[in-house]
């Protein structure tokens, strides 16, 4: 009756005890056709130890109520291994049939601050049949106190997918970049796969990836501990299914030392990313006034001005295709050689580094030293504590084409490490060329087709304030150094970081339209979110550039070279499209820029997404002027004037739509002369076929005041037409790919996260580039239109964090996957961000300012604008104006009408509007495979994927609920790899999702709690609010 | 170029009530798209027909996946696959189990068997309800029937709890189950003027008064069968028509009470014996299953039609039946007051309900 144990692993090191209890099952499938019932039992496995429950005969709702199964394990296993639960149907005469499995990641239990128990109903998952009933499981971990002895593990290091300092924490030190990569043979490509069942193969793969993720996380954790940190923020883990050469799991993140804020933290709430840490530091009234302070000791803000760093520059370096020679392996370990000379791939940018001149201050040098001591001064964060970001230079990116079948030793990570090392060095040198010592909003990605792999990395070159770095901290020698230092102006991040006299590339500079003291570029491209202190005029919108390029089918080096040659042109064209579309919307800056280039056998797809805004600090964008190449042709001129009119109309319409009414400039009263706002800006189309010419063209952008678009051939006409085809969202809708929409601040609590996937089959084999572009553009536009339609009941609403991913899964297929969240906002409230708010930097908040977000919360949930008169409610549900978007706190849901299902909200953002995250329960990182051999019966490939995605959501929700959480923030679907063979009635899909499990409470609840726990602070809050 | 795959999945399952209704009504995707376009959904949004098609397909898929859960609604609240707010779950269930009055009228009282299911295409053609919808409705009847058949306790409550239906809908299903179980004839031409709600009302009366569960001990017995003991006791009522003295006495009591109160007094007086014989005969024959089936046809043929041909108003019928019932209490030799009341109470309300054009 008692479960059997086969302890194999030696237990001389035993830092912990894992305990699991199998309570019950429900909704099990019928396994015995004769009786319409099931004789179920459960195997619980951890590492190499397995326990079994008794068979619960003849029931679809078995009550095992097992004893506690105890696993004595070492810490390394605890981190690497998942708890594996298998539900089987007992069969006396033949082999027991597996019903399905549950993998439980016990990592959240290893952090004292995270979850303490995992308890709840988990879907029983089978890779062939999907979800087959549910099982109720209890899991606990008992850790020994002296865990730190065991240096192989990194128990206790917290991981966050969130790309900002998690709410309810304060960043004491931001240590910087951590990366790791592990390789294994892909079970699907092992010889044994020929003889085992698809189920066994899928399960082997799921288990392997789970193990590798655990190992990766542990190794990254170790690096964090070495750096003296206690957390990884902006943790980004990816899989590369290389095929024959292996399966790679790699991750990057930002190591930090975080400090938990007392639960009575400041009531700064939802709509403003990253204000919470700042407000909490303000235990005493700030010394800083509301006015921006230009400290004499911060001359870095008077640094050289510059415009954005144009994108294609990265590709103006020779395509970094490293040919197949085995000698391309540069180093034997993943540690980078510091002495590697950065490539000067940035055209003229090499001179603008730290030797930029006498303007440099001691502080800046210190910062630079601090950062340059790092191998890679990269940060995966996209939004930052106020004051962290001093200047933003522009986007830096690097791509490289590699051949997977030429990896010398595929089972070892060295080659891939060297590849990434190379790319990162390039990024670093690009940043340097922009006069920046750091890269923020950094991310890496790959695209694989057969043996060709494109590695990509991008980020935003920036200058950071050193006070968050260890070294910087020491300089101030104070525990609360925030007050030791005056804050830079809110517009500071727009000011150019490079030397005006020694610019890395020609650019149009102007004096900042906000402070009038520093130079700003005419356009700014970044990969980060709009800093909370950044002032925008009007609202933003999603801007996408889409591009298809056909290529010949080829093999090996020829193929790689062809791709390498195409990449710079693609980047250039994407960039031009972005620039033109930005101007068409009368905007001057892009945030959250993400450029994806996906490779297929006979084409390359490029998709650039960003959120356009009008930064108040930057000059007004010029219009677009069309000119024909052959003057005198009457027809042509008429045509041109028609197009010109359409363009002008579009710009005018955009201004109205996005409420872009920049204040008229009064030039008198401004100290410095302001350059005439240019009415036109220069845009180029490339007709060149050589990369030399390209770089020249590229860098001359903005140099001349002349017209923009030349119509010299039919292609150009098509391009202009395609510019104008992007439909603006229907009224009541906004869209952006950043966390929130710049210009909207009064979010209400309606939230709907969704994933949508579309695949097109290109049947026409004689497609041209133009034809493909049209198809691809329509695909993306139609997806957006679908979203607007489906979510129309949420109006007024904004689609936030629209994350488009393109892939070419097969020769004639184009796949676009989108994950985003629709959020409602209050239209009637004053949309304008109070001006003072935009100028004041976060670190200097006074009581008066604290009032602002409080009011927002109050208004979003009740008619009263006075927080003090709010009624305490104990469940999230009450705050939802949308019947569909209801949610309830754990407590209330458990007692609700017999339903055992907790509502779990999911969002790709780092917060849920109207709520406050009180606890991070741990990272959710799940990988699933689903396969079918009855595709038609499951409703075709759409039916198959539809149910799989729904199942993935269900499993994520179940795990979060079992951890005691009620929401997932920073959720993302990182992979959705679909393979189909309709002729064989088969399909297979792999999905990888991640996010942070959290407990959040309604804002008002939190205030009540606060008032009880921290009377002092609440006093001031309430005073300020009433 | 063709759309190979197109899916949209929300964390909270998105369901449009309008599309749900079209799906329930058995529209094909294309017909549903047409209907939605005619409904003007595109006018309010800037969407195209493609968008509508894609949305309709998504929702149809979702409904199909949910259908399995709707077959045992309690599962819907406990399943993990779809995150649906409770009030939406209630809507889904209620709508799924809602039926067309036209359809139910056709199968009411029929055996819920495969044979009947085969006739569904005829019913579909006759009622204009799509075959798909007919099948869903028929399967719902059958499913509810099967579940409650084996349960003890009050019928309506059982249905309400097992299928999480509203009280009204649960009562309607109780009527359907009750009719199917007793195989009441409802299809005869003479009964065509009666709608489902008339029958449902009568079923309620029968369930509440003539079943075993009606008297007491609600837990022990089922509501679906008539109380055999009671049916046996009804035979005793025969004395009202076989004992000539009693019959005359009854008549004179009723006539005295009615005189001057109705325009059709003469007809009432003339028909009293016939009508009384009819009602008592119906009572005494109810021990035969065959006669139970003919209960409603008998009421119509033997009582309602004669009254109607004499142009009794509804108020006249009411008046007559009230006095007819009450006068029996004054008959000194008539000893079966309890059975009489139990019988006539139901007969009275059924006839009131059924006495219309």
C-alpha cells in the first residue's frame, strides 16, 4: 500500500527535503471502454526517485489522498529538476496506460520571499491528447539554513521577467549584464527517436528543456551571486531549435541587488512605470524642488548633443557572416576576452567615445570607468528608476549569419558563446561610437532555417547615472544617495550624449524645446519604454515597417553569403519605412523599437515595430515632399501632386487623431537661438546595389533640407502607396508596443490579454518582392483590424505591448504571432498629464504629487475622487467595470459557489492597472509540445492550435493559482513553432511562455493596509489627497 | 495565397452573445457571417467581411470546444481550459438549454428515443428550426431525462441543480421530462391549438399534486411518476355518476348556485350529467397507462369541446367548475372529499389553462 522508493542518488549533501502529496483527481478521461471508468494511480518522480500512489479503482474523480512523499535532494537538483507527476490507468493484464503528466517547477519554493507551498489543481497534460482532467497536488520544500555553503546552487536568487525594477522592490545596485547558454542534443534528432513513440519523444524533449532551463537559471544565479547581487531582472530565456546540431537554451538578464520595500510602501500606483521605488525612497520630504535642477556637478547633461543613431549603420559594417571555417571559434569559454578590440563598424562614429573632450567631468569618467570595467555594460531593462537614464544616444544593433552544420563541436557551448560574444562586442562598439558607455533595452534573438542561423542583438545606446552601480554608490558614500545629488532635467534623456563638434554621423541638432539649454536630435529611435519623466505631446501609436525580400534557394556558404548581403538592405529599407511613417504621423521619436528579420528558404521577412510619439523636447518633424526625377512630364507632375496632397492630408489627419498640437514656439525669451524648425526633412530611398554606397546614403540622412521622396521608378510609387495604406485604429482605439501608451494615464481595470496566430500559404510561385510586401503588409494590417473588431466592447481601449513575431515555417508559409493586452481607460478624465508631473523627476516627489495617482485610482473605481472616502473591498472583482474582465482575489474565489478555479489575470505588462503587486511568487517558464495525428478531427490546424494555446493559458493559470497567485505579469509567448502536414493528417507545435507570478490587490485595499501598518506615511498621503 | 491558419485566444474567453445564438440556431459559419452583416455589426465598426469571417470562425471553434462542458454544466465552473466569468457561464448554459417552443411542441410526450431522433429532419422542415438546432434541443431533452430519471427528490430542483438552469427553464424541463415519461399524447389535431406553455403549466399541476412526491416525503420518491395509490383511489369517485341520487343531488346543488349568474345556465343545466360523467370517467380510467396518455385529449374532447360548442365563456367554465367541485363537499353520502379535491384541483386549473382558442 505504501509507495515504493528507489533512492539512487547519494544523500551525503542534503540541503533540502521535497515533499509532495497527491490529493485527488477529477474529470479524468475514460480509459476502460467496457466500464466507462478509469483505475487511476499516480507516479511522483523527482530526479531518479519515484513514488506511487495506490490505484483508485473505477472512478473518474479519484480521491488518492496519499501520504507525503519525501525526496531528500541536493540543492543543485532542486534548481534543475522539475517534479514530475504521471497519472496512469492501471491495467492488470497489459501495460499501464499513461493518462498524462504534470511538470511542476519547484524553484519558486526555494526563495524565502516567494511562495511557501504549491497547492492546487493542475491540468493533466498529454502531448498527444492535450489536457485530460486535473489533479490536485500539494508540494512543500524544507530547506536547511546553511544553504549558502552549497555553492553549486544559487537558491535564493530571485528571477523576474519584468524589464523594470519590480514593483514592491527598490534597486540598491544594478550590477549589469548576465548571460549563459547551455547546449544539448535534441531528443527529436537522436537515433532512438526512430523507434520510440511520438509521445515518448515529445516527453523527452519537454523534460530535457525543463532540465536545461533549470540548469541555465542556476548558472545565471551563480553569476549573480558572484557579482554580489540577489536578483535577475529582465530575464529573457530563449530556445534555439538548431535541429541536427543541437538544442540551445540561452538567457540574458540584468543582475541587481534588490531591497524589498516595506509593505506600507508609497501609494504611487499603476499607470506610471517605475515610480514606486522612487516614491518609497522618499521617506522624508525631498530637498529637491519641482524645478529641474541643473547641477554644476552634472555637466554630463551639457554633453554633446546628437540625433538618433540610425539603425542601418550596424549593418554598414561588412556583414558579419563568419564563414564556415572551423577556426571561427574564437574562444574556448563563454567568458569574453576584455582586450578584444571593438569593431568600428559604425562608420564615422569611432571618435566620439570617452575621449570626447574637455567637457567630461569627473563624474562621467567615474561612471564610464565603472561601466567599462564590465565586460558588457548591457541592461535588459526597458524602463528605469527615475534619474537612472541620463542620455539616450539611439538604437544600436548587430546581426550575424552563421552556419549550424559547421559547428566544430556541436555538443559544447563554445562556438555559440563565441558567436554571441562577437555580436555583443559589435553592439558595444556601436554604443561607444555614439558616445555612450552603456546599452539599455538590450535583447538578443535568432532566426533559424535549416542550417542557416541569423543571430541578432539590439539595444539603445545610453549614458547612465552611476549611482546605481556599485562604484557609483561608493562615490556618494551615503545610504540614501538619492538626496545627495540633484536630478537631471526631465528632458535630459533626449539630449545628445555625443560631442556636437565631433559627431559620429551627420545629424540635425536643435536646442531642446523644453529646457532650451542642451542640444537634441531631430528624431530619436530607442528600444526602451518612454521614461516616466519624458513629456510627450498628444498620444502615440504603433508604427510598423514590413518588408519581404525573395532570395534564391541555396545551400551552405552560398546561402549564408546571399543572406548576409541582403541584410543591410533590409535594415535600411525598414528604417526608411519607419522614418517615413513616423513623419506621416507627425511624430519625432520611436520607443520600443524591435526589428525582427526572419529567414526562410526562399525569402527573408523583416518586421519592425515601435511606438511613435511626439517628444515635446524634440523639434517638430518636417513634412514629406515628393519630387519626380523627370521634371516637365506633365502626367507625372500631376501624379506627384496627387500623392503630395494625400501625404499632406494624412499628416494633418494624424495630428488631429493623435492630438498633436505642440505649443507654438515663442522664440524670444529663450536664451539660446533655436534653429528654424525644418519644414521638410530628408528621406531617402536606396537604389544602390552596393553596401558602400549604402552607408554613404544612410549617414547623410538629414544633412540637406531638400525634399524627400524621389519618384524615379515604379517601385518608388509602390513604396509611397504602401506608406499610405496603413489604416489608423478606429475611433476609441489606440495601439502601442510599449508597456503603456504615452499620453494615456487613466487606466481603468479592464484587461484582456490575447494571443493570435495567422499563417498564410503563398500559392503563387511567381511572386515579386512588391507582391510579397503587399501580402505581408495586409497580413499585419488585417490582424490589427481583427483585434479592433474583437475587442470593440472594451472601447475606449488601448492595445498595449503589441508584440508581433514573424516566421517562415515552411517554404511557402508566412506565420505572424501576436501577443498583446487590451486595456480600458477612462475617456472622460483629463487625458493630459499634468505638466508639472512631466517635468519633475521621480525622486523628488512631494505630497502634492503623490496625490495625483491616488486620484486616478479613486476615479477609476468609484465616483469619489477622495481616497479617504473610499470603501474597502476585499476582492479585485469590484474594481472591474467590465463584466468580462472580472477577477477575484484568491481568498474570495476559493469560497465562491463551489468553484475551485481562481481567476488569474495575465498581461505582458509589468503591472495590472488599478492594482498593486504585493508579492512576486517566482518566475513562470514553461515549455509545451503538442502533437496530433488526427488533425482533421481536431478541427484542422486552426482547431489544433486554438485548443493548444487555450491549454497553455490554462496550465499557466493553474500553476500561478497553485503558487497562491492571482496574476501573471510580464507574460510573453517567446516561441510558437508550428509544423504541419495536412496530407498525413499530422501537426506538431511547440510553445514557450514565461512571466512573473504575482499576488496583486486592489489599490484601495492596499491603502487600507498601509494606513494600518504605517500610520506616518499614510497621514501624509491622506493629507495630500484630501 | 490562402489563410492556412487563423486563431485568436483570449485569457478571458471572448464570446459574442449574438454569434453564440447563431451557432445555437445551427447557422453555418457563412450564414452566420451573412446574418451578422445584415445585423449591421460592420456599420458600427470599421471592419470588413474578412474580419467578420475570421471572428465568426474563432467563436464557432470556441463554442464547439465548450460544447462538451455544456453537456454537464457543473463542469464548466470547475474546468481550467476556459476562463469564463461566472455570469457568462450562466448565460452560456441557459442559452444552450433554451429551446424553441415550436420544436418542443413537436416532441412533447414522445419517447426520447432514436426513433424520434430520426424524425427530426421532418420536424426541422415543419418548424423551420435547423436540423442542427433540433438535434441539440433533442439531445438536451434526452440528457436531462437520463440524469433525473435516476435521481430521487423533487424534479425541478434536481434539474436546476444538475444543469444550473434558471427556475423557469428548470420547470420547463421538468414538464418535458414528465411528459416524455408518461408519454402524454399531445400531437392529435384537436390538441394543436395548445402551446407548450399550456402543457408546461398542466405538467406543473400534475407534478405538484398527483405524483408521489406531491403529498409529503419529498426525498423518498420521484416526481416523474403519478401516485399509483391515488389513481386507484380515483375509482371511488365513480359513485358520483353511478349513484343516481347523488348525481341528481349534485346537479341541483350546482344549478342552484349557478342560477342567474351566467348566460349559459340552460346549457349548463342540460349538460351537467354528461359533463360530470366525462370528468369522473377520466378520473376512474387513469389507472390504465393508455388512458393516462389520453388525459389531455380526453379533457378536450369530453369537456372543453362540448362547452365550447355551447359558447361558454372562460368565466362560465370557471364558475361552473368551482361550484361543481365545491358542491360535492355538501353531498352527505359522498365520502371521498380528499381524493376529490386532489383530483378536481388539478382538473380545474388544467381546464382553465386549456380553455382558449
